[in-house]
């Protein structure tokens, strides 16, 4: 029966029955012929209904990480040699002095790259770094420090000190004359001047035979100023006597400890392995021996040199892969050899000037170790090759260092390592960080712009320094300047405000279901922007870890969030907390990857500080929230009861007290107060900046008022001059005048031309009109008001005063404002004011400057008004004997009303120094 239906059955009650029948029919194998049972066995010849063919989405091509490789000078796709494992060697510092911002440039940049590879791209990074504690600079500095301390300890006599300083000055002067480097020369000249200035007082003291105490004090000053000069002189005389190796280990140990403290303060991750040259001497000896055995090294006079000519001529190798154009740069090569290895004897030991030392025979006064070639010490370039080869093998994925190390150091490393391993791939990717300049100049002690890491940390936090580096490409030159740091500070503030706003939204109590709110178009659009920005961030990180673009994308995302929150706030609606929390957590995650946020922060920048072990925000925020709600309730009651003193106290709590504790309260009309925990120093700087801006505005306003007053005074002075006298004072231009005062002849007695006379006539007529206005003002009394105002140092005169004060009496003025007009200031009273006078904007504006004579109001009781923040005059306080007085509807009516001027008729004298009160705003 049901098989007969080819369309829906007429009886709708059978519709579902038919549908299920057909479904069972299809499952069992289709239709059955007449007489065939509708059983469970389906015919083999009947086809089953199958799933349609599925096609995968086209998708998009995923970007791959590319790094700028100094070996190719291109951005190459990063492919580790062993799956996700990355072996990385970084050249560490030569520790003989304090770490400076140049070191920070390299190690913060490599720390960012390392974190991105490890935490974002999820590579398993094995990071190795060395400490160079054997070097020509270390040897010389350690030896000089030792000899100077030995000289200082017995406290040399003043005469002996002067004699030694004179002796040390002679070779120092010779060296100064031979120095061509301008920075080094400037520094030496400064040292020479300092020594001369310190020696002169001591010489005079000895000549005058001053007391031993005074002479000793002057000698100490000279000893400190002449330290560098004496150290070099002592080293030249006694340096060869220093033979104890422990003397050469104390200095690098001290500065290595300082370096590690600086790195920890900068939040730079420690290396997985740290190697010191002094601990790898046996490995270095074996490494050098292998190079000699392979035919690329030769022994000469106890030293071992690398044969660059033979290496370059080999079919398997290439010399100077990084900077081939620098081959033959003898100055760079000599700098790589070290100051103690530039003697003619040492240079003559080489087969070619381009050859460099693998092992140096130690001279007297240098540390030494036993080896097959005699006592000696490692060369500079061999250190990294031997230590990296020992730990990372014949080939590593990444080698990093500063841009200035490319040649000869890294090129020589590559050559000697590939000569040792007999390969052509010791390093796969060579990364070099860019230079650092100080305000556009090379950092140099001679230029007094040498900034240590500790110096920088005293001015800015480690996060701010890192943000400054993140805002620049790691391979480009970074200029450390006030502008650079200001940009970093503004970025930190911008991001921190967003995190604080999100935290405030998340603190609002909601039930479990309230955490999930319906998304409307605004949320959907913001979420689309969120994913778009995340994709852009990923592309930027794949593009040579372009942190500058990443930070700009993050800034743009925060800007979109701020617009969304502002729109919700304007509509008195809560933002979607889940969406904002997701965005804030993502931004926090990215900043953690970059090392700009410590690991113990859940959302945003931490408040308690790194390593405190205390979640300060979670601990004290509930108490601050209670305080904020209590304060808001008190403010509401104070506004209702009109108690301005309580409002002032609540403002003081917000503006003065809580910022000292690192707490910011933000009051918003019609919305709950926002509580934010901010760094105390930041809040205090914000407060000082706000006060500075307000002070500048006040000064500008005063200056504008002063200029306006001067202009009005000049205008009034000009108005007073009768036209008949305006040209009489110009005797240097004219010699004769007509009866009206117009000039007719010049100083030479020549009659003025018609053009000149016409021009003077126009000036005469203009002054005639101006003086006529002045006479009218005198008649109406306005001129007296203007003069008194000028004499008392009041604000600017406006046309409204002249037009609106027609009833101002020439001898005295009397007037009171309506009770709805507050008094905005007292002029010409040295800053004092009657009781109740304050600066409050009136509800109804009085003309900008209506001045009345307070001497004519002696019977008026000026009392404190009952307004919320200012005093005012009330009708009940009028004691002038005119209870029937009508309050004028305007200042003009007030000055013209006889009821308001009758008291002035009793005043018969005219004072030029009447204190004036200005009404209005």
C-alpha cells in the first residue's frame, strides 16, 4: 500500500508512517516485487545508499620561519639539522670591565630570538655561551691593576709621587702624539689635563711647606687622577715580573659575576651551558693539534699560526665567508690578534700577514700553560671553535654574535673549525645583532656617552629597555636615546592601561552563566579583528622574527579593544568579559614570550615585582575595592547634603594619598570607580607631569592677560592724545605745522607733497575719531574704570565693558551682582579677596569684565555663601539701607539703575587706586 504513494498521502496522519516505511525500505535494500517478502535479506543486485564523496578545503599556505643569515645575506628558511632540536652557540663577553649597553644590545636581542624559537615555534633549543677570561686586554688590565695596588699600598711620599708622575708623563705624551684615533686621543688629552690640574696644587703645597696632612690630601687626589698614566708606566717597567696565574684570574672572575648579575637584572635567560676559556685549555690544545695535523697550521717560534693562504687555495674550503671584501684589512686583522701580539718579532713569525695565531707563546708577565710547543696561551679566535666543537660537534644550527665580530673573528672561527673537521658547514645560520649608538653617536668613554647596564637600569626598568629593543629590528642599528626610551615608556603605559581596564572588568561579580554572554555584531567584529591580528603577528614572527611589526599589531589590537570598551561605556553596557579576557591573555602570552613579562604573571604586567613570591594584586585588590565602594557612597551623600569639605577629602584621597601607595582611582560619571594598581613611581611622575602642564597653562594665561593689558594700556594712552598734538612731538620729521597741528614742512623746511599731506590727514582724522571716543568715555565715566583697572593690574579690557558699562559714574561706581552670579576674582588687591569671593563658573554669565568700586560698598557684608565650593552674595546680607532694592536682570541695568548708584552720590572724592572686583567668568 505505502509503495503506491509517489507524493505525500492525502491523509496527513499517514505522512510519518510513509516516511519511516521508505527509510526501512532503503536500509533493507530497496523495493520488493509482487509476492516477494519484505524481509531482512536484501538482494545482492540491489545497490545501497552511500556517503557522498568528501573534498578537503583548499586551505592557505602556511608561512615558514625565515632568518637573516649572514652567510648568504638573505632571509633563509630555517631548517634545523635534527628535527626540532636546535644547537646554538653565542659569543660571550670578554670580562675585564663593566658590561655596557653594547652588551645589552646583543644579549637581550639573542634572548628574544631564543625565547621566540623555544616558546613560540616550539623548537628544542640547546643554547651554549662562552666567557672569554684569557685575552690580551684582560692580561694587561690585570697586570696594571696589580702593579698599581702594589705602588699605592705603601702610600708614596708626595715628592716621590710627583717625580714618578713626571716620569710617567713623558712616554704618555709620546703615545698621545702618535695616536690617530680621534676618540682615543680625546680621552688621553682629558687624562693629561686632569693630571696636570691635580699636580699643580701639590707642587705649590710643597713649595709653601704646608702641613703633612694638607700635603697628603693633595697627594691622594693626584694619585687617583694619575692612575691610568702611572699604571701604564709601571707596567712598562715591572710587567714582566708578574708571573702568578692567579693574578690574571681575579679580574675576570670579578667582572664575570657582575655580568651575570646584569643579565639577571635584564631578565636574560642563562645559557644551558657556559664555557670558560681557562677551563678548556686541554681541549683547545687538542683542537689546534688537529688543525696542524690536517696541514692548515704551522708552528713558529713556540706559537702556532693558521695558514690562510693554504686554506683559501683548497678546493674544499673558502676563507672569509662572511665578509670576503675584508680580506687583506691588516688593521682589522691586527686588532683581532690583540695588543700584546703586535710586536715586530711576533709579526715576523707569520708566513702571511693574513695568518692569525691559534696558540701564542707566552712572554714574561703573561699567564701560560704547558703544551707540545712550549709554554703558551690560546689565541682569541680558537677559543670559541674548540669549546663549541667540543659541545656541539662538527656542525651547529646557529652561531650568534655582534655585527662587529663578523671579520676577522667569526670568519677566522669558520676557517679554523672547518679545517679541523674537514667540512664546509660548521655553521648553518650565522646571526649578527646590529650596532648600538648613543643619541646617534658611537659609544665611547672619550665622548662621555659610555653607558653601563647599571647606569641604564638606574633610569629605566628592564622591561622598558627590552620594549625599546623589541621596537627595532634585531639585525639593524639601534639608537639608544631619550626619544627611543620615550617611545618604549609610552608603549608600556598604553599596554598597561589596557590590562588594568580588563582586570577591572573581570573583577565585577557575575554568576557562572553570566560569564557567557550573547555576542552581537560588535563582539563578532572584534573577534574577527583579533584573529586577523594574530595571523599578522605570526607572519611577522616568521619574517626574521620581526618584533617591531608584532608590537605594532598588538598596539592596533588594543586600540580596537579600547574603541569597543568606550562604545560600551557610552551605551552604559558591560563589555563582553570573555572576549576581552581572551585577548588580554593572548597579549600577555606574547609579551611573556618576548621576556617583557615575568613568568609568574597571569594577566598583564605584574604588580608585586619579579621574584617577590607574592601576588600583590590578588592580595590587596579586594580591600581596595571595598575602600572604593565606601568612598563612592560617602561622595554620593556629600553631594546630596552639599558638604564640599567631604568631597574635597575624597579627592585628596584619590589624588594625593593613594598614588603614594601605587593605587589609582578613576572616577567616571554614572559608572563605578575603577581601581588600578600601578607602579608608585609611575603615578608620581604622572602627578608631577599633570601639575607641570597645569602650571604652564596658568603661566600662559597670565602672560596672555599681561599682553592684553599692555595693549589696552597702549590703546588708552593713544586715545588720550588730542589730534592737534599727535605730530608735535615728531620734531625729527617735521619743522612746521598748521593751526590744527598737521605738519606742513619737513625738517629741511621743504613743503610736504600732496601725497604725504593726504596720508597725514588720514592719520589725523583717525586719531580725531579715537580721541572723540575717549572724550565720550570720560563723560560717561568709562575711562576712569579703564584707568583704575590698568593701574590696579587687572585683566584685559573688552569692547563689552565699554559698551555695557555706560552708566559707570565718573567719580565712583557702585554695584552688586545678582545672587545667581558668583564672583570670579579680585583684581588689583595683591591676591587677597573679600570673604566669600572665589573662582567658580556662574550659571548665568555676566559680561567678561564688569568692575565695580568696592569702596562704594562699605556697608555690604561680604559673607561666606552656602554653595558647594564657593562663596557668594545673598540678598539677606545687604546692609545698605535699601531693603526695597530690586535685583537687576543684567549688569548693564545694574549700572544704569539709580537705586544702585544712589550710594555713590555721597562719595565726593575721586581715587585713582580703588580696588576693583570683577564679576562673571
